[in-house]
C-alpha cells in the first residue's frame, strides 16, 4: 500500500466506491442508502482532527435526490488533535442544507437501475480526486 494513502479516509455509503477502492485505500463503508449517515460520520471525524478534502455537496444532484455520497478526508498530521474550523463549518452547512432539502421533498425510494445510476454518478465524482492521489 502506498504510504500516502494511509493519510486519507473515504467515507461512503456507496458499495461501488467501496468495491473500487477498499483493497488499496482506507474506506469506511456505511451500509444502506443514508446520505445523512455519511455526513454525520464526517462530522465525527472532523471533531477528531480530520480535514475535509472534498465537499460533501459536490456534484449537481441535490442531496435529497440521491441516496449516495462519498467524501474524502485527510487524517490529522500530528498527535495533537484540533478541529479544523473550515471543515466543521462546511460539514455543518452541508447537514443543514441536506435537512432543508428533505423538508421540501424527501429522497425518493429509488429501486433497480436508478440505484445503480446514482452509485455510478457518485463514483464518477470521486474518481478524479482518487486518480490524483495515486
């Protein structure tokens, strides 16, 4: 395993992302189609010193339209843990935005091909970032 890759973690609820990167990369796979669980896990990691490397609302699909999300975070660079204020503000804003969109219109209960399509879209959003790390 490339040493550089140990300094990052992918948080995802997308099995395609997990299947693509878990052999070579630290991937936290959250079972199920719960976008908010990914956001909340990212917030937990940020409070332990991780830094947001990709935006949790990336892409042009509204957060209440897709059930899948993948976020890249970097590990704390030292044993001294401090919360990255910018990352915390970004994740808190993303959670508030997600909740606001859900109030207006809940995420549909997608099935079949639509689920596969949303997983593929999410994978395609993280793939260019991952290629830069390799």
